[in-house]
């Protein structure tokens, strides 16, 4: 049970709760102007603060985040199951953490787990609420303590009074029914599977819309194309892994690479030099062949035929000329032969040098091929990381394409299978469904008499477990509010009886807007009786005129009205003691 709501601000008006029914009244006075409104007295703010201290998420526009309240530390004292009194504190300026006293998460077997006060994250505080207030001690996908508290403490800011089976208008039927199934003792896991199926179908619809767009269609792709791309990309990843595994870092890699370049340049230069020498060698050989001794015997013959006789002196002169010429020819042949020998020697030397350089280049290239510089290894590792990221991106696209291409018939078949399983489970839980149906009917009859049919319709629908409160009356605002009242009372009582929920139920005064005086009186009387019989706590904020109408219809508030009495008579009359 909730015991005390307070704040470290001097003007805040502390609220002390008791067991059974607790009524916080917003009053008008004789000095109230016609334009004064009790909307600023703090009735709904009290509900918001209880939610805040029980782990609700906060936004920039939330009440505790208001500039006037941001620095205020709010406190809630309550009875904690299996522990006794517990105090929790939270501040709007630091909503991510709460202070609890004592440390209910403490493990006596751990040396540094002290039982005193502890500051914990809001997320951990919510896990403790789920564990101890709702008995959720295992994985509970689709069910949360915050979602169930939103049914037991409805908020006008969330428009939770619009629908008995939703705590806010945007809440899906599958999400709401899973949490209600837990409170009522039905198979919440099966109900949660509807939520998972709805998420899958929603994803498929969104992807289908995306693929229908020509640009997004190319981005997502088809499973057939993506399967091939993934195979190629994975093969490239394997190749890079193998190359990295076999990679050997070569010391002085750059020096070896430079030496290989030098050898390669020298071999090319040798080839160029050989071409020149081979051409010169061919020319020299031709020149040697063409160089021959000159025969001057034909000169005497020519002169004889002309009848001219040559003297001995002339003949001797011809002989000297012939000897000189033969000397020149011999010298030229010797020179040419020496040049031939020199060129052949150079060719032979370069041949040997080329062979030696070829062997050295082969060894250097082998060393370079077997390994590389450290920078090369780093580049390979970077390439591998990029390719692995590409593979993951392709796989995500493949999953998206696969989800898109999954047949609608498969989802329909799964939904039919789930609907059948849920129907079978409901048949196997007659006690749970009977308890909920009869309890709701009893509460509705207390408000409207036995002449009106009232029951809970619980069945397995095509998209979720369906829980529908039914009351055979007109659909006015007042009737709808009382359906919510009876439904909330039903789920809170059943959850508390079976250890699946806390022992309190909180209603904002907006629930009673537009409700007939007789039903307000009957509802308050019923809530007081149920709280006493079930050992629970019922907290409601109420306008004084609604209370007076209920009193005239036979309801006796007595000690159920608690302090403070909220009023619009002055700025200090509201919950916070000032207006903002």
C-alpha cells in the first residue's frame, strides 16, 4: 500500500494514505470566483507524481520536468512485499535515477551489498517493481510492470479513460491484452505471441511499401540477387582471411623492393646494350668478309694489249703500291678481328651478368611474394573489416527482403494456429475466466441493478486475445466511465488475490465526470467495501460537489476523506502550495 507522498519543497502539502479507501477532495469556497477552476488544485498532479515515483518515463513536458518543480525531490513511502516500509525518492532534474531506502535489491551473501539506502537507475527500479509487485521473475516479453501500472493508475494525460482495455489510445490491442492476460491469470505468453506476429506483419507492410518505391526497391533488392551477392562477398572474406593468415611481414621490405627495381632496370639496360652490340657484330663480320687483297696483274695485260711496254721502274712502282695496299688490308682485318673479339667478350660478360641478376631477381621477388611490409598487412586487415561489414549489410538486406517475400499466407496460417491455441487455452482455464466474468458482473450489478446484463467477453480473436467489458446500457460518457471503474476493480482484485499485482488502485476525478449521482455513490460505496474485504487500498481524487451528490445518495465518506483538502481559494491551497 501507498503510505505517504511528500516533497522537499516547504509549500508542498504532504499526503498521508491509509488502508482501505482514501479520498482526496478538491473544494470550492465562498470566495472562489466564477472563473476559478479546480483543475489547478493538483488532483491529476497527485496521480502523475505517483506514476513518476513508480518509474514512469519523463519527457520535457512532464510535470516533474517543469521549471518550477525540476529541482524538487519527491518522495513516496509504501509497503513493499516481503520487506516492510520502503521510501523512494526521485527528482525531475535527474530522472534517470531513484533513491530507495532500504536497498531491496541487496544480497546478504555479497559483501558490498549493504541493506541501507541505495541510488539505482530508473530501469533497475522498474525491474524491482516487476519482480516484487507483479511477481515477474523470468523473461516476460510483451508484459511490463509499467504497462500494468498504467491500468491500475490511469492517467488523464495519457487519455487512459477513453477505453477500458487500453491505457492510451495508440496502444495496440495485442500489447494491451498481453498485460491484461497476465493480471487476469490467462496465458500471457500466447497473448504476447500475437504482439510478435503483429510486429512481423507491420514490418512486412512497411517493407512492401518501400519495395514498391523504385528507389527503395533497388536498395532492398530480392532474395535471389542478395543470396548471390552474399556468396561472392563471403568468398572474398575467406580469401582475405587466408591471405592474412599466410602473410609474413618481410624486414627491410622497401629496400628489397628497391633492389628488385634496380635489377629489373639493369636487365633492361643489358638487353638494350646487347641489341647494339649484335648489330655492330654483324656489321664487323660483313666488313671482314668484304676486305680482300688487290690483284694488279691485269694492269700489265691491259698495257700489253695496247702495245705499250712498261719499264722496270714502273713495274717496281706497281709492286710497291701493291705491297702497301696489302699492308693496309692486313691492318684492317686485324682491327676488325680485335673489335669482333671485344664485342663477343662484352656479350659473354653481359650474358653472365644477366643470368646472375636473373637469379637474384627471382630470389628477391619470391621473398616479396611470400610476405610484405607491415603497412600491407594493415591494409589487408582494413580491407577484410570493410568486406565483413559489407557482408553484414547484405545479410540485413537479405533478411529484410526475406521478410518481405515471406508469404502472407504463412502469416495468416500462423495467426490461425495462434488463435486456435489461445481458444484451447481459454477452454483449459475455466476457473480464471469464470472468476473474471462473475466479478465484473457482480460489480456492474451493484452499480446498475440486476436488471441489466453485464459480463466480460473473453475470446481468441484473429489479431489478439480479446477482452471486452459489456454492460447492457446506453453508450453515454457516464456509462463508459463506470465500465472502466468495474473493469479496473476486477483486474486489480484478481491480480492481488493471486499475487500478480499490487494491493492498490488509483482513480483520477475525471473518471467520475458526467456520471449519474446514484452511480457515483454506488461506485464509492462498492470501492470502500471491496478495499476492506480484499485487504486493498483504493485512492481516488474527487471534486467536493461530486462528493456532496454522492453523500445525498447515501454514501458516507466518514474517515475515508484524507488531508489535505485541496482548494482554489488561494495560491497555497493546491497540492504544491503555489501556482505555476
